[in-house]
C-alpha cells in the first residue's frame, strides 16, 4: 500500500497503523542489521517482512 499521501490528504488515521507497524519491527530490525553488517548505528528493513519483523 502507499502511505505517503495519507498526511497530505488529511487521512492521518490511515497512517497510524503503518507507524505502529514500523515501531513494532524496530528492535528486531536493529538486531538483524547488526547480525548482517556488524556493529553499525541505525537499522534497515528488507523489502518483505512478516508480522514478527523477520526479513525474507
């Protein structure tokens, strides 16, 4: 889905589930990023993730 127009179209309530999803996978993504790239700051997300934040 495209979430980028949600805020400018005054549909912030549609954007909230996406923000919640991103926040929910943040910790798992930090661990996966460090596992693949070493001790780096920040985190990455692959193009496909499941509900637990595990990348494919």
